[in-house]
């Protein structure tokens, strides 16, 4: 990786972050959420997820409230700090521990798939004509994709721990690099919905994304930050990052302008992406 590539990734990262406001306007203008309920079980799944998360936070709050009643009322600041700590440890923490974030991401891939297809249909002016069979194939792909991302993330972070354990003087960099790796792979899962619509396999999509690491980092960063919002965070993250990923990749990757033969080349060997 040379200086020019790093500069391109930084430009992509900043370009993607700047694209979020206009992507949100695009989503509102075209009401991209419409039609989501045509997948019969989706609304039930989302309601169930929200219900479970709500119960989790409600339970944490009630435990804190019962503990507060048994204490003196002389230290409200400490009590609020204690509640915040429990909300993080017992509420948010499970979303980011191990592969749990990928379980949540997989469950919301139906939202990402729908938003990505709707957005690209409007941007290209070519209806995709999704069938139920296409949807089921996409869910199989999502399972493969999230497992692959989790395994690769785990391997790379483990290697980082080993390397920084040996090179002790730079160990302070390890948490930052580990978080960067997590952002990239979460972003890759979201952005893959764009490549999927052009017939790329998961492996080809991974090769293609090597040219757009900055996009993956920005999408993954925002996705993970939005998941800090209780209950609605996962749903919001899916909507916001999915539409932004498609808008950005449509503008800088421009797969819709390439012949099928050129796209197919990514199946055989790594190819550099276009710079932002």
C-alpha cells in the first residue's frame, strides 16, 4: 500500500461522510422504505427485535431503580453514573461483543437489501424486478457474508494482538487498529449489497472492495455509532448506511457503466478500484 492509495482511501472516507446528509434527503424524497412490508415476516421480525431490546433496557432501568430506592438519596450523581454504566455493560455491550453485532446485522440485512435495490433502481432508472426467489438467495448470501466477515475480523484482530504483544512499545495502537478493522468489515457487509446487484460473488465483492476501503470504513463507523441508540439504533443504522453506500458507490465506482465482462473479471483475480 503506497502513499497514493492511502490518500485515495482518505478521500473516499471523507467523501462518504459528507454524503450522508444528501443520502438522507434522497431517502426521504423517494420514500425508499415503501414496499418493505411486502416481505411478510419482516415487520414482525423488526417489531420482535425492538420489543426484545426494549425489555432489555427496561429491565436494566428497573434493577437500577430498585437499587436506588434501597440507597440514601444523598448521591444522585453517583446513581445516574451507575445507571449509565449498567446501560453500557448490559445494554449496548452485547451488540459489540464477539460476533453479536453480525447477528444483529444479519437480521437487518433484509432492510439493507430492500433499501439498496430501491435506491439503485431510482439512480439508474432501471427497475430490478426483485422476485421472492431473489430475496431468498440474498438472505443466503447475507448469512455467508456475515460469517465470512466475522471470521476474517477475528483472525486479523488476533494477529494484531500477537504482533503488538511482541512489539510492546506500540501496543497503545492496537485498540485503534482493532476498531478500524471492525468498522471496515461491518461496512463491507453493508456496501456488498451494491456489488450484489451487479452479480458479483462474495469473494469478488471482497476483491472489489480493496479499491474502496475508505468507503467501507466510513459506512462501518457510522453503522456502529448509530447502534449506540437504544432500540431504534439498528433499524436506523440499516436505513442510513444502506442508502449512503449505494449513493456513494454509484457515484465513484460506477458499476452501472461497465460491461458485464469487465465486472466478471473480479471473479478471477484482484482488481484495483477507481479512485474517488
